[in-house]
C-alpha cells in the first residue's frame, strides 16, 4: 500500500493537496525517510547519475517496504555504479541532425526541448542529458522547427527530452502554435511522465488546458505518450488528469519499459494494462530496457521480459492486450514476437533502413541476453 488512499486524502506529511503544487527535491539529504547510512551509501550514485523527485511522488512510497516499487523508480541503488552499458545505448547521436533535433524514421522527427524531468527514473536511457553540459538539447527550438518545415516527409513530431511538460506554458503555447502552422505536420506527440510525477501540472493550469484544446482537432491531433510504470502511479489525481486531457481533444496512450523489481511480474503488468485501458490511456509499447550505463540493477533479459509480457496479457480482453513488446535498437524499433525452446523471433516494427521494414529475425534462444547485439542469428535454409 502507498501512503495515499485512492480519494487522495493526505495521509503523508509531504503534501498539502489543497495547495495544488509540489516541491522538487534534488538532494538525498532532503529525504528524511532514508537513514544516515543509506544516504551515505547513495551519495556517490547521486553524484554520478543525477537524483531528482518531488514531495507528491515521495508520498506514494511505502517506506516500511525496502522493496517498494515506487521507491525503486526514483531512489538510487548502489549497483548503478557497476561498470555496465553505454550512455547512448541506441546510438541516438547518429540520428541527430542539429542540437535538439533527431530524425531516424522518415515521417517522424524528435524535438529534444528540455534537459530536465519531473523526476529522474533510475533506469532512464537518456540520463546522459542530466549528467553534464551537453549539446543534445537546445533552448532555441527555431532551428529544429526550420528543419521540420523544410522536410515535408515529416508528418509526426515527438516533443521529448527530458519532459516537455516542465517547459513554461508560454513556451509550450509557442511550440504548439509553430508546429500547428506547418501544413505537413499532422500529429504532435508529447512524451511525458508528468501525470505520474505531478498531475497538478495538467490539473492546475487552465492556460495549458486551453492550448491543448485549441491545437488538437481532427486535422492535427495532439497525443500524450504517458509513462506509468506501476499501477500505484495511477492515483485519483492522475486519472483526473488523463480524463481532462481526453476531454480537451487529446489522445492518451501509455508506454513503459519492463523494470526489474517494479513491473517484471505478470500480475503487476496485467493490472497496469487493465488500469490504463480503464482510465483511457491504453498501453502502446512495452520496452525491453536499453543497456544504458548505470541500468544493470533494473534490467530484465529478453526471454524473461517476453515471458512476463505474454503472461500478463493472458486473461485480458483484446482492448487491454494491444501493446507491442519492442526494443529501440540503433537499427530500428524491433518487436519481440515470440520465444520457443530453441529460438527467439523478432521483427522490425520500424526500421532506420526502409529496406529492413517488417524484416523477420530469428535468433538462437539465449536466456541471459538482454539486447539484440548479444543474440546469435539463425541461418534459415
């Protein structure tokens, strides 16, 4: 059980819900539920991989449970310091056309609009953005917008980062207006975990609500790619925020990775799928975790991930089992479609090289492998 009941009566010391605001926390010393010994052990981790959360989200943690999944999502773990993985595990650098703009698939552009989030997920695949000065995110979005204007094949723009809902409402209005004025852009997506970290960002900002309603319509739709990792993140406030966005004309879907100790249990993942359907943000993708530096304690091997994913869908209606289990590899988005006693079956759902679109890959089963590069392809005669 978390420290908030479903009616959101404040039973935690953290938050005066009537204030409709949250306090962001950037130091482990500001989390009194951690013992001095825990803080001492984790300071080195937080120095290498940034720590950030807020009082609303900390209020969802059951501090009596050392294995609490919400705690695991934001509180550092000592094993993050193991030498493992790469900071840019999917080689996003190869898709970067200019600071703040990635273009991997012909019809889709990514605008990296901010280098901060409402909280830093410990398994984040872009933690490099929060570690040091970098040139991947640009506060000046005009060059990225000009790139999109000059590429008529781009019909779909994903605004991400970081979390774009941390931008000021004025900047979001400007961004939406600029994108809406580009005739070939038919879909504007926001990748955000803010409804889990701080649903008041949506609930408490009428100006933001008006902007969503103004710019989302039949000809040019706004999508919110939400990010709930665990059912307990879908609080009453989060549900209300989803309902509000949908009432304003936006479409909401959910996507998340399989994270060890958080949702790598078929019952937990099934509950998440069903809740997302019920709330109105059906599950879109389930990701195989990228082999990112610092992420070893959160990784689940491919075979284990497939088993959890496939078992979670059993017993659910078709509406709750539409998600695809994929890995965002340097060469494309690869769907894991099956595992048997000898082989793993994969298919390019999206390919960086159009010639590989829908290509099927068959590999020898390896229960320890967590990424395509570790698998041995099978030559089919």
